[in-house]
């Protein structure tokens, strides 16, 4: 609940931030010529944004080379390229490049059938929860609290600044659905239900927009009732702790992921635990980014306590996603990358003539890349680009992906995310603190592993 | 003349090679898991292909790390990314990423106005020659000599194996034009002139094809007469020696190219000299690759004498192109990259509905990327991918580019190519031999610099 609350605030703050800093909006890692942290964008003028977080112990650029080293980033070479990787003794694995944007690989037989079965078994033992709660009234206040005028919101939404909100301009901000996935039909339905578009031209003028309550869309949908299949995400999931003392298979998977990604073991060891996801027949997850864009003010969930920062923009800073297929699916359930290796990326052009490419219940067949689930296969991709200096750079927008609707049977997958702060100083502070607490054997309250560990029943 | 002769033979041999080895046709560097040389593809069965060249002094994989090091390859990050480069004391240059496929950068003010003027001046002093000679009778025999049946040729051309040659299947093999750029109109004209397509459906059946003389197209065009604007390339050029003792500005440019590309100085120093090209009004260069694909049997012009190999497949092995704009052009003359950052590359789909994207007299406006000439600006791109192990890999087909027609004024450019053998052993042998001869102060006859030096009047 708290999470959703923060999320909505984040989205609005992000919109404001982008709006107010549109002249100077570059991520701190936008140019290789800039120092790695905090100086890339002018401090935003928006009232909801805090000043840059102070760095109590500044760490020089040099230091990151010695403490954590440059991050290894695999080479994709070209689509279809195959390279051998050494993951397990006496076994050969191949990394096959599926796309360059995002940099995405497939590894067949990454997990054995037994390992897949065991992970599913452990997840069932622990118990799964709904991945997305149904819209409730809690968030409503969150938005009401925000001091933004109707004109400001309209301006933010009116991407092409023609004084009218087109269908795609409303659809792009699916957050208005408050967790409900909005389709063109929904919008027409809501316009009619609310009499929001009296001239019936499918466009909202500022005058028409002003007549609407701030939460008109949400309120309408809540009253009308929402099906699970209408949510952004229709699945159940749980988290399996992978740290020291965890089940040997879970430890083995973590070690294998370290060998696969070639990222520093100490970073992988303090990343999120394994997420196991179950999609029942009819389940889906519309296309999304696993981690958000980075602005000067953005902080990472995993480092924010250590870095002592408090900002309204937060994201999970998942540099890498490793997705495991735990079973063979009888029908559907492909992973779709709608814009993989597209020549350009433009959020608005994802929606063309009522066809929303992000919609994984309807339009998976139009995705640039579709991966069929195959038990034991792993996908591995980067959600962020390189900054050109061996660290995490900007978000890779092409990493947009989703889970196509399961038409028959059940789909089980697991996700390993590797969390790295694009601000190298903050990541180093985090690692130093984790390492200190680990050695003192005191509970590291703010370590991601333990946050998730506390949230759920232990195995 | 000899060059063209060899070229035609190469093309035919290549066609045969690809045909006979289509089951196992991978370049030796196709997979990172394979050793770097000569073991990637099964020896071709074609009668015109020699056995693999023996390596008199085998050099181990390890050795290349110590002798030449891994080749540095710059990071593109994303289109529009800017990174600072340190090229000249007290001056800041930026490398701007223009595309990732090919990996292509633009550097403004790489040369000063004075340097541009001096290079043009030196080229004029030396004298320029036509870049392409008009079709003559010499090559005719070359093809006649080859022992290939009509059926075999037909089969090679019939890409989709439907038993008919479509327009695009003939157009793709522009070599049939013998240096003349063939357009759909040309083909229709030739079909009519030769009465080659009696049923007039625009397709050639095997029966129709068999009626044609091997050199029918060439003979027809030669009799009908060809304009310079109908050639593949309509320009003049010369070569400026850049080795020790060359003009200080030419030396300075070479040093700057070394800093830009970060490739081993000893490799750059023994690459081709500077090519200066002049396009008069009406001049153009249809889209092409600066260097060809690499098969197991392919040898490089610059290493073939040292490597003692004799193969019918040869190419220039230009790993990198650095192109300099020496003046501002009054009209046209853009550099076009028709398929830069395309999602896929397919030679045949370059020609759609009579529109040939490679045609820089007609279709530059449809290129994915167009670069306007600006005095002093340099373009820098890789014609080959990485092999994933720090060396030169497969040809990057997306590096296809051409010079759009100059509609007003004159266009002056210069090219620096960096020649590296994709077979690391052969490159090492070449470097060792060059270095030995240089130290003994004997003329290194086979060094590329000197080949070109001898061919032209010295400054």
C-alpha cells in the first residue's frame, strides 16, 4: 500500500520534474565528459523536489576503479551471435544474442529440470501473493494532496502542445488507471460515462479537462468494477532469499548468475532475492520497464538509506534482469519485447491507430521480438546503458518488455535483478556499509535482501 | 585493369563459394568459441578455390595479446551520445554517436580550415585520376575463362529459388553492369534490346537466361555507350603518402587518427595512405561497402604476400574508415547510410518496388541517415564487427554508405582506412615483417604504403 502511494507521488513528481527541467533535463550520466554524479542536470525548480542529497563521504572517481572495478558488460556483437560461457564445471553453455537494443541474451539449459521444479516447490511452500492489489481508495488522497493545478497537469499530458489531449496522450499515462490497464475502448467508455467529451471528437480540450475531477478516471473505474484481467499485471509471486544459509540450489543459481553477468560478486550478493512468479491461465503482464529512468534527483531503493538522501523520485536501479523459465507453457506466455532493435524509440508512437504495442493481451504478435518459454532457459538483459566509463548509464528504453497472456496452462518464471546505483559513490557507500555490518554480524536493516526477507514468511 | 579483372573473378568465386558452402558458411570469426583462424568454415568444394593457406610460423592465440594487444573499440552507448576525446593539446573535441549499426561517430572540427585547404592543394599538385575507368573489353575474357555453367549462374542468382529471375535478383548483382550502375529502367531497356524476355513479364526463366550470352549485359551497354553519371562511381581521386618524411600536416592527421581510433600506432602507420576524392557537380558514389565480407578463404590485399597465401577471394580488410569533409558543398553531396540502425539487414530488401535504396542519385532522401558535408568534420566508423575477443570479426553489413549526387559546386573529401587482417596470425606476421624491413632500411615492397607510393607520382 505504502509502495503504491509512493509510486503515484513519484509519477507526478517525475512529470513535474521533466516539465520544469525540460531545458536542461539530462541524466547525470548523459555525457561521458561529465563527472559521474549529481552535476549533469540543473537542480529542478519544482516545489516537490528536494535539494541534491549531500554526500557525507565523497568518493573520488578514481576510487571506484579500486573498490569495485569497472563493471564488465558483455558484448552482443550482432543478433544471432553465439558465445560460449563457462557457468558450470563439465557443461557447455551458449549465450545467444537476441537483440542489441536492449542488449539481450538467451541461455538454453541454464537451469536443469530438477532445479526448476525445486524452485517452484520452494515458492509454493512459502506461498504466493497477488502481484497487484485491486485499486483501493488509499491512493486517492495521495494525489489530492499534491498541489498541482489542472492547467499544469494538462500541459504535462499535452505532449505535442496542440491544446488538446489525444487518445494516445492519455493512454501513455496509464497511471491514470491507477493500476488498471487502460485501452482506447476504456477511454471512450469513461468519456461517455463521465460525459467528459460533449463534442464527442475523442479529444479533450483544456476546458473539458477542467470539468473533470482529479481522480475522475479512477473513481469511475472503481465504481464500475474491475476484473483481474484488466490490471496491468495479473499474476502471483513470492520472494526466495538467496543469501548465506539459503537452500543450496538457490545459492548455486546466484553463483551461476555471477558467472553469467561477470558483475562483482559483492554487488550480486546484496541484490534483490529471487522473485518467483506464477501466471495462471489468462495471466499476463503488460509491457513495462523493470527499472525507471535516472534523473539527477533519482535515488535507488537499495541505497537511499545509506546515502541519507530523501527524494521524491525513486526507482529500483535494476541494472540487469535475469529471467528464468521454470516450466513449458501449454499456450501463450511468451516474453515480448515490443521495440527491440527498433531504429528509434518514441513512447507516443507505441500507440498507433488504437493499437497499443504495450498491450500483451492483444498485440504480442506485433512485437519485434517474442521469446517462447522453454523450461530451464534464461534470458539476460541490461535495463541501463553503459555510461561509457565502466559504470551504469542511462535507462535503456528499448528494454520495454511484458508477459503475453497465458492461453493454456500455467506459466512459472523467476527473476533475478542486480541492483546497482548509477551514482557510483552511493553504490560504494552501500557496499562499504553492507560489508561493515556483515562483518559485525549485526542485522543490516537496509540491505535489500533483508528488507524482502522481513516482508515474507521464512522458509 | 588487373584490379578489375581480379575483382570480377572474386565476385564469381564468392558466389560459387557461398553457394557450395551454404550449409556451413560462417566466417572464421562467426563464433567467439572458435579459434581465430581458418577453422570456422568447412573448406569449400568449389573448383576455383585453393586449399587453406599454410601458416609457416604459427602464432598462438595468446601471442596476439602480447604482440599487438586487444584492439580498442569505442563505445557508442546510444545515438546522440557525446563523449570528449583528447586529440590535440588545448582543444576539446567531441565524438557524437550517429548510429550503432554501423558504429559511427561524427567529430566536428577534426581538421582546421587551413588543414583542409592544404590537403586539397597537395592533391591538386599531385594530380587526380578518374576513380572509375569506363567499361573496356579486358574483363570480358576474365568471365569467359571461368568454367561455370549457365544453370549454375542462374541458380546463384535465383535467391528465392522460384525458377525465375526477378528484377531485384538481377539488380542485386550489379557486377553484371561491369562498373555501370544498373537501374530497373536499364534492365527493361536491356531486356528489350536483347529480346531477352519475349513474354515481357519482367522475369527471366532459365530458358530465357540460357539464350543470353555470358556477357550480354556488358556487351549491350558498351555498344549503346555509357555516361559517366551511369557509373557506380563518378569522381576523381589521388593518394597522399602519410609515412615518415611526409608533409607535417599529413603526419599530424595520421597521429590524430591514431588518437581518435585508439588502434595500435604500428597498424595505422602501415595502413593505406590518405585518399583524396573530388566530386564535380553531378558526381556521386552509389552505396557500397568499403571492405568485403570475410570467408575462410578470403585474404587481405595488405597481408597476402607476407602470409604467402594465394586465394581467389581478396578484400581490402579496412577495419575502420575515417572520412574527412574538406569543404562545404553548395548543394547535395551528403554521405548516405541507407540502412543505419535498421532492425534487420537483407540485401534483397534494399530494392523495393523499383526503388533501389543504394542509388545515391535518386534515393538519398530515403536513407536512414544522411550526413551533410561540413568542412573539417570527420566521420569515423567500423566496417567490421568485433569478434568478441578483441579482434576484427565479421563484416558489418550495415556500414553500407554512398556519396549523394552533388547538385551544386564541388565536393572534396579524404579517406583514411585502417587495414587489419581478421586473421590475427597474418596481421602479426605482416607487422613483424614490416618492422624487420623498416629496421633494415630495405624497401618493404609489400607494405601497403609503398604499393600505393609506387603507383603514383611522388610529391
